[in-house]
C-alpha cells in the first residue's frame, strides 16, 4: 500500500482511551463527573502551585533562547526560505491556537471578574471594573503564549534541522531519553497522552464556540437556541473543517486563516471606530499599567490564607488548559515554520500572539463593559439570568448596524473554530502516522477526516448529555504529566543545539548530516 501508513499502536490505543472515557460518561454521567471532579480538585488544590511555576519558567526559558547565542539559528538551515508569507504564517499560528475561544472570552470574561473579583477586591466597584478589564489580558498574555511556544522549538528543530520526517512529542525527547526509549513504550505513552489532552482541549473550544454561534444564529433568524441548533452548528463546522483538512495544509488551513484575518480586521476595525473608542483606549492603557504593576503578584498568587478559590477556578485552570493544548500548537506551528529563526518564532508567538489577544479584549471586552456600566445593555444581568452566549450576542447587536456586524461575527466564529479544529485533526493524524523515509508527507486524507469527525462526534455526544465539562477536566489533569514531557523536550532541544552548534556561531553541519542518515 502506497502513501503514509498509520501507527497502529498509537492510533488504536488513543482511540480506545478516548472512547474509554466518553462511553462511561454517556452510560453513567453522574459517577463519571464525580470521579473526574475529584481528580480536578486534587490536581488544582494540591498541585496548583506547579502550574504557576511552570508558566514562569517557560517564559524565562524563551527569554534565554530569544536573546542568547542560538537566537540566530534558522529552522531548516542557513539557506532555508519560509514556506508561507509573514501575514499568512502569523494568521495560521494565531487562528490555530486561539479559535473561537477569544471571541467568547475576549467579549465576556471581564463580567465574571466584575462580579467575582480576585485579590480581595469588592465586587461591583470601580476598582473591580478596572481589574476585570485587565485580568483577561493576563490570562491570555505573555506567559500563556510562552507555554504555547515551548514545544514548538524542539519540534521545529527536529523536523527541519535534524531532518526527521515525524511530528511527535516522543521524537522531540530523544535528546534526553534516547531513540530506543522514544520509539518504545515510553514514547508511545507520551504521544497517547498528547492526543488525549488535545481531544479535551478541542472539546473545550467547541463547548464554548457552539452555544455562542447558536445564540448568534437564533438572534438572526428569530428562533430558539436549543440542542437541535447546536447540532446544526457542529455539522456545519464538521463539513467546513473536514473539507479544509481534505484539501491539505496549503489549500485548506492557509486559505481559512487568510480569510479569518480579513474578517477579524473588519469586525474589530468597525467596533473600534464606531464603538466607545475613547473608553477602549483609556481602559486598555489603564489595564496595561495594572498588568505591569501586578504581574509578579498575579503570576504567583495562590490565595493560601483566605482560600477564595479564584486561582484554582481561573488562573490555574487557564494555565493547565494552555499546557494541554501546547503540544498541539508546537506540532502545528513547527510544521509551518521552516525558514524562521528561533528569535523570530519566539517573537511571533509570544509577542504577536499576546498583542492579537489583547486587541480582542481591548475592543470587544471594553465595549461590552462600557455598555454595561453606562446602562446601554445590561450585560451582567443577561450573563446571570440567561448565559454568556446571549450576553456576547447582545454586545454585538448593540453596535451600529449591529445585525450586519452580527452576520460577519457569526461567519468569523465559524471560520475561527474551523481553523482550530482542522489544524487539530491534521496534527492528530500526523502523530498517529508512521515515520516516513525521506521528505515528510501529509497524513492520509481519510486519516485526517477520521479525526476531524471524531472531534465533532465526541464533543457533540458529551454536549448532549451535559458532560462536556468532564472532558475539559480530563485535559487539565493530563496537563500535569505533560509539564514533565515539555521540560524533557526543552532539555533535548538544548542538547541538540550544543551538539550541532557548539559555541553558537556556526552549525556543525557534519553532525546534522550524520544524524539525518541515522534516522
């Protein structure tokens, strides 16, 4: 049989593990949720400090690589040219990593902090509003994107400099654990953990994006938002990202990302020009100041005396969610980053990704807050009485020509989610594909389609039963061992750089060629 072949061990064990979680939740949802809820409580309550330390460590490591003697190293070698233009490259890495979630949280996250603020601030006060506008920027800022970037470096180096035609976490650990262990049981466990975590991470994105899209469609067509409408949304999503995955990286994912970038500019640009512009700029400026002033405190805040639960419910959960999703980002961004230097990649992800998220919070989030604080739209009340999706849609509709903007917003959310989902399906298929001799090939089309519809089917089944939360919880628990894997990957990357470049001035090309022949 010609073409890329699946790795049967990774494919079947991953599928069995995923179904082994989903099927019991469908049969006995209450017992399953109780078990996973207990695991989440143990993980965040007893080991939550480890997530905080890891994110700060990740940020520090990237500063070292971006400013150190290896910052000039180019993925693919000194003569490698980028495969994608700079705008397309940035659009692909941003859209894949964020998806529709930034539309959701960028608009409404402030309202949760306004009514339940951190740092012992009194709810509903001006100070609570100021910190509410800032805290989402913290959760979607530099440390979050640093976690995303950490696995990208070793995976991109493995693929383009070590000439390994494989996209797996296990292979990126070879510099520490050795090739035998990476190809053996330990390597399989690492890759299966990744796939399981990614299913949970994507389930989280679909769980947020689907109700928001349903609420938007319900508003446009004057129908009720119910599970049937959710099903229609997921089916359309599955068709879009299924077609995109089938088309491949260049024709599918790249084109979706390019269209997405245009729609983002339209929605955010219009809202900025015709919304409460002065309030947006003033509040964003104030938020940057608060963030700089409180960054260290928030990064290490555990609330150990009062034990109000904010760090566990928000910051630790967010960091775990980013960690669970990080290997996927590493695998996908590594694949599209040939011809970029270590410094360029770090700046694009950490600085570019952060600025992109902050723009959403500055424009959509501050517009929503302005409407609420000035009595234009009771966003907080809608959130409390009906739910976040309806509060988000109420914000969009309240804009000038709100119905037109809502149509664009819904299309944007569809494509945003599809970009993340088809990137995820591509990556899942790549991990479960055998290593190819010679130049890397894209996974088989049927294989990519299989994971695309598996993602949709699992998420839809659990949404129907109200059991999406346990899958999200499982991804957070999986993030704990993944932290250890990511640390090993960074150490492996550093060992390769020392072996190949020595003092960091010129590549030891003979070593790279020798290693390529071995593989």
